[in-house]
């Protein structure tokens, strides 16, 4: 059972903590990182491909040439991970690591222990449930065939 983690990146060349991602993916076997370059104007794509070269079985790079917004970038990563056939769960985190992969692992435990759940999320903001629903509806379609 493998979990795909989507990391949407836009102009992250100088900010991306490559060491942290490399250390994580080299010690964890149950995760696959899917970096989505969302039309970056800097050299983010080269950095992502360097991370991928370090562990190509556990890291994928989806390159979107023109910036299309975070929701569309996450959707592109989800479509890619779904097409692989070896990913059971999909999550996403920000490239800034405001939510860490370890945090994502805690959310994953909730999904694995309660099969009635279709989705879990965490946030450190004080947004209303209505705001979260709107945000996630823009990322995940109600129709699974659109993934």
C-alpha cells in the first residue's frame, strides 16, 4: 500500500528544501513523491529533476509549462498518480513544508483506521468549514473518473 504525495511548486528554486525531501524519500518505502512544476519561471524544473534522479522509483516530476494555479497543479499530480496503478492513497503538501510529510502520515493513519472516511485534511488556519469545502471541491472532483 503506497501513498502518493503531491508537492506543487512554483518558482521554488531558491526555497525548496531538497535535503529534507531526499532524506525523507530515501528512508521511507511507503511513499511516492510527485512534484508538479507549475509553470515556474526560474530553474525549479532542474532542481526537481535532480531530486528525481536521486531516487527515480520514489520520485516523479510532472512539468506543466504554463502556470495554471495550485488546484489545477494538484489535479495534474493526482491524475498522474492515479494512472500509475500502484498508489492507494493520495495527499498533497506545500513545497514550503508548512505541513510536513510527517503530518500527512498522521492524516493517513485516520484514513486507514476508519474506512468510512473518503478524505481527511488538516490545517493550521482558522478558516470555516465552508471555506475548506470550497477549496477542496476546486481540487477534487466528485466524479472519480475526472482524477
